[in-house]
């Protein structure tokens, strides 16, 4: 290593920034995350810097710069935008023995600014010694995905309880206790937003003198895998995947999503095929509950959002009936992914003011009568599991007033590398579905404007998302 990574204490210390423009503002935003006393030196300041000076968060030095300005500072940032002036200021800092970072001049940097993953008080700093900042940011993105946004709060809470734990938990059991806090039920509760429950659980364990035996306390998480692209998963979904002991997934979950899971997690395919039930729902319910009762952390990974035509209700009921802790992690549903791929909004002022989600396929696999009953002027309608019913949907929409020449765009595998798009009049919807043998995830996009009923005899269009 040419640079040694180290955290510098800022409490009660001064950090100086030289420059009054955007480069200086970038460094100021970074240091404002700390509790340092910030002093900016420049003849003039841009509006952002002026604002923080007026708020009293930063001091403005307008006098001459001498080595004395740098004396006693924990560190400095030189960002005037003039290479010659920056070099001169670097020399003055050297006289005072102040380590500085000089923007865009790595050869003058005593310090390099890392990419930071901030979960205060948990902080991860990533550096490349100034050689590849873009790579550092890419690594930062990966780390951001793995650490829940609220993790720092749990660390801070643990810090407040450390003395209490030291007084009640025997020294021989403390490592196991804290391992349980950060890897057991307290962390799982904290990540899902149940912070009070997590604290209460930790306090009860301290009162009893150690971590409880969790071998009988498994859990189930119904996790939304989104429409396909793995970078559309939420951070909470990724956290559950990396903590899972066993993952149950189906055919609609993209293999790339599973790459985010813990390497040693057991993966069980419970795929269903259109028109068949190789894995009946009651069998899946039984499996996930059985695994949770073994004390395992179970993830039921579902395409899109678990609560939107994902049969989450049946799995929730089974888990609760068995007394198993269950969590729901929302995901990006097909309607949102379809609209994003098409570059449109599902609602628009003065055009559509209602969003309807419906399925065209019942639990028995048959067409649901009246699936379009809520479609009309001012609506965006979303049909799931409907490619096999495209002819019936077309007929129902036309009968409800949708003009035959209303245009639709059909998107297959929205957000996936295999995404395809087609277009045509609604009168040919079933023809296009048949011609291209569309049997998987497909999305049909149309609009039915609010004022359509006032300008034409029949409303011109509807937005429909068709999946499966």
C-alpha cells in the first residue's frame, strides 16, 4: 500500500477548505457529515457556500492565506480551480505540517478522499489511492446493496447498551451475545423497521444474562424480486437474500437475482408452469412453514411484488397459523417496470387519475368475467396473467367503448436482457400475441384519457399490463 487507511477524529477539530466554487462545495458536503469545525477561505463564495455560512455551519475566512491559517487543522482541502494557485497553497500547508487533499492533482495529495458508505456510526471507506475513482464508486454501490440503510442505528443502540451487557452477560458469553444481536432476531427486527421490538429483545436477553437459543425460532420473508433486473431489487430484499438459510423461488425469478443470495443458502425451485401445478400452493405453504419451524431463515422469493397477484395472502395465513414470524418485502411490480420501459407515467394530471390492477386469470386458470369492468376514461388499467386471454380482453375492451384502432405497445420481459417490444391496433392484440408465440411475461400499454368521452363517441384507449 502507498496509502494507509485510517479514520481521523473530527470532534472539536478544525477542517479547512480553500476555494469558493463547486469543487469546494463538494468537499464541504462531505465534511458536513462529520462534527468538525469547518472554515472556508476564498475571496468570494458561490450561493451554496454562502448559505451554509449564513446558517452558521461554516466559518468564512476572507483574509490572506499564510502557513498560520493551516496550523492546528486536522486536515485541509484545496479546491480553487486554479492548478498554479492550488500548488502554492499546498506548499503553504506543508510548511504548517497540515495534510491536505488537492482536487484533481493526485501527485500533490497527502490525503485522498475515499468513496464512503455511511451507516453512522458504521462507516465503510473505499479508496484506490487516486488511481480509479470510478471503480471505487462501483464498489461503493455493491457495498450499499449489502448493508441495510438502518444498520448504523442498530450499532448505535448496541453501543448504548454495551455497559448494561457487560454488567449482566458473563465475559465468556459476550462474543456470542453480540454475534446474536447483529446476526439474530434483533437485527432481523431492526432491518424490517421494528426497532422498538429489537431493543426490547436485546434488553430481555441482557436481563437473562445472554443470547437466547434461536434454534426453534425460524422466520419467513416474502420478498419481491422485482420484474427481472437485479438492480431493481430493494436494499432490504438484498439483505434478506444474504441472510437466508433457504430460498424458495419460481420460474419468473431471474437467475441473476439469485446471485445476490448467500453462497451457502439452500435454493429450492418451486416453479409453476402455465396451465399446470407441478408445485401446488398448499404444498409450497407447507414447505416454507416446515423449514421455518426448524429454526431456519426462509425467503420466499416472488417475481414483482409479493402482494400483487403473488398469492402472498395464502402464505401469510399459513405462517401466522403456525406461529412463525413473517415479513413482507415489497418489490417493483410489473406495471411500474412496464411503464418505465415504455417511457410513460401510469398517471398524468388531466389525462388519467386512477390506476386499476386486475388479473384476467382466476385460481382455476379460467378467464375472470368482468376483468375490464373498471376500465374507462381517466383510468390506467393493469391486467396480470392474461396473455392466454388476449382475445377475450380485446373483445371486452372493444365492447366497453375502446376504438378498434387504438394503438398499444406490447413489451415482453420488461427490464430483462431479453426484452422485446411490439405495437399495433387493439383489434389485432390477440393476433400479435399468437404470431409471436408470447406465453411468458408480457406487457400491453395503452391510455384512456379523461376527456376522451367528450371528444369521441367512445373512449379511445386503456393502459393494460399483461403478465404470464
